C-alpha cells in the first residue's frame, strides 16, 4: 500500500490472464475532511496490504463509500463489499447488472453529474466519442476517470495506460508516458464526429486537470509527473492516435 499524499493511498493487486500472466490491478483509498474514507475500485488485497488497509480504516468501519468506476473491472466487486459491508456502494450500470443482489445506491456512476454523491472528494470525467460499455466486451477503453480534489491525484482504469516492466524490472526500467488504450479504434462510436469528440474530451481534460502530478494506472504503474507533465503527456497521447482518428473520420465523417 503506497501513501501518495497525506490523504491518498494506492494498492496494487494481482490479476492473472489464463491463470498465468499477471497484468495487475489496483484500488485507491482517500480520506475525507471528516477523517472517514472512500474506496475507489477493488483489488483483493492480501497479507500486509490487507492488514494495513484494515488498520487505516478502523477494520473497515470508517469507510463511508466504495465506488467502482470501470464497467469491466468486476473480479473483486463482491470481495470488496464483504471487506466494507457497511459502506454505501456505487457502481456502473454493468456492475449493477452483473451483481443485482448487492445494495447499489443511486444512479450508475457514468451518469453522475457535477453534483454527484462524492463531489466533496472527487472530480469525474467520462470519455466522449467512445462506447462506455462497448458491444464487443473485449474492448475496455472507457471508464470513469477520478481526480482527487485535495491532492490532484488521478485514478484511471484502462482509458490511459502506462507501459511499465513487471516486478523488480519496473523499478529499474523507465516507464512510458501516458498512452491511450490500444483498442481505441474498436471503441470509437461508428458515427460522424466521434473521433473529434474523443480528441476534444482528452484535450479538455489535459487543460482542466493540468496540475495533476500523479496518475495511478490500473494494470501497470503509478506515474509521477513534473509540473505541466499531465497536459503534455495527454496531448502527446492524442497525437499518437491521430492516424486512428483520421481513419475514423475518413470512414464516418
């Protein structure tokens, strides 16, 4: 469990493909002004991480809310609820459909407005121009991006990637800059303007969250950025997918 700010922690978990390749996953914990906690996502913490998390949160009793923000990150939903059974539970429409017996509160997270239930803690952003729940369920591009207002730290699942070597190699080999999800071509809506909507969303985020200095990316790493680095890396990420966007414009307008 990494403490990234006075009131923000990130935990990295194991997620294996075919039971072999560990692509990793994560969850974040933030402390409200009243000293209680909100949890973002779940990663099935074990051992020392689980012990530290429960010690921090009064054995889970001080967790007010758990919010799941990626429709296809579902492996740890039930375990996280068992860990924090008294917390108010929020999730996307797909979470609610897959786990109808859980006590979901309010509207699906992707439909929240500016006055959302966790507005005292987070700014949220949903990518435009792409299907949030893609018909091809192998495509996991869209998620609700979360920015902790007090620290400026961003928690993101899949929409932005950081390429990093696994295990001990990750501590010595350089990370990549922020990148768009490689399956973006399959996620763009098959309609005119979708490519421009996506690019405009990303560039708007680069401006509005420009002072972000840390990005917690789901399957890879925590990326620390210099001043101005978030805006520069998001703009560069858009530039890297310009060919994809142009191909979409040529096909759909």
